[in-house]
């Protein structure tokens, strides 16, 4: 009987709801982008979960950061590696937009892994990806 009490107490706790929307769906996919430069537009709600590593990170304008020098940006399943990444935070909306130039590698895991190399550019709008040779 004493062993059941902690178990029953733990069942009554609630967790905060996971973010929903097209951006959350896109960020749930394991995605790697290695490029010369990239631009990422996200809703402000992801700012707390975004990790930016770089030699230099500057606030350029309200809601815009530019990271330069061996940049690694990670947000949930998305990882961007580039020499320069511009991050724009929108106060509303539920969309993710990524633009990358001189893409060395794009890898994404949906049902099965997909990988491509040597692209001139790619765009990703939520979970829809377009490649440009």
C-alpha cells in the first residue's frame, strides 16, 4: 500500500502542453543543414529552445540576430551548421522558414532517412523542402 502512494501522486501531475502547429511539426523532424550561410525565421515562442553557438552573435534589429563564424544553431530536431546564420523572431504565427545557400549537406529523417549534397540553395517552409541545383 505504501508503494502505491508515490505512484498515484505522480499520476496527478500535469505537463505543459507541447507546442503545436506547422512549425512544431517541422522542428520534430531530425534535420541537418550544412551550408555557407542561412536565414531562419521562427516564432518568438521557440527562442527559449534555440541554442546558438558562434564566434560572434550580434543583435542587428529588434527581433533579429546574426551569428558569424563556425555557427551551430539547434532547435529541437533542426540543426544548422554554417559560417553565418541570420535568425529572425516573429511575435506571432506558427511557421518556420529556412533559406540556405551553398548547401554542402541536407539530411532529414522522416519515415526513412534522406540525404543530398552539393546544392546551390534550399528553402524549407515548415516541412516542405525545395532544392535548387
